[in-house]
C-alpha cells in the first residue's frame, strides 16, 4: 500500500514537472504582460523545485547515510593499502633512478677510456708515420649500451616529465594566464569604479525568485 501511494505521488510530481516545462516552451516575451507571465512562471518553477526536493529528501538522507557508512569503511581499508603502495613505488623508483645514474657514470667512464685509448693509438701512429694530421681527425667513440633492469611481470614505468618555477618574472607571456579569481574579487569590490587594462568591467542582471 505504501509503495502504491509513493508511486501515485511520484506520478503526480512527474505530471507537475511536465506541465511546468511545457508552459516554459510556450513562453515568449515581447511585451509587459508576457514579461509578468514569465515572472509568475519563475515562481511556479521554484515551487516545483521545492516539491521535488521535499519528495526525495527522505530517500536521499537514507541513501546518503548508507553511502557515507560504506564509503568510510572502504576508506579505512584503502588508506593504509594506498600508503603502502606509494611507499613501495617510491622505493622501486629510487632504486631504478639510482641504478640508471650509476650506469650513466659507468657508461661515461668506459667511453672516456675508449677515447683515451684511441687518442693514444693515434699519437703513437703519428709518431711512427710522421703523419700529424691523424691528431686532427675527430675521435669516434662507440656508445656503450646501458643495461636494462630485469622486468617484473605486471610492473612498468612511465616517464614523467615535470617542472619547477625558478624565476616567475622570466616566464614568457604565452605560458601565463590571468588570475580570474583575483580579478573577480576586485570587480565585485570596485564595481563600476574598477579599471583593469585589457579587461572590460560591466554590469549584468540576473533574475532572482522569492516565494
């Protein structure tokens, strides 16, 4: 019986909403009478909105309470797991970063040694042959490939390029954007007396409804 009553009320509410929306579709404002009719429609629309909120509020509160309880339970389980995940990811990233740093150092060391050996070989050859032009030729050093870490199944690394601002005054204009929050606060405070180069400050009207 209760479900039937709710269904009837729901149908009545739906009908009321459809009537309000249909009336809006017919609205045109070309004169004072129609302008006042639009104002009356705004008030009826606001009343209908209140009907909707009052109708669904008990259900909303009940579902919200249940949702909040479940969400809190999920959070209590997830927070320590996510924290632990972040810790392990950080440690793995630090290990890979340090390993790559050492490999780059070793790579440079091996390449420097190869360059020195080639320079010494050319020097000896120049002394032997008397051809000093050998010393002017560029030394080509083979690149030592870096060893890749053994992959862990299911784990991959994404290259994340980020940045930090070291001199805000040196940033090109193309990379700057207006502080709209600060501008809005200034305009609200100064109103028509406000002046900002490059910005037009104007008054706009917004209809408000009082029941």
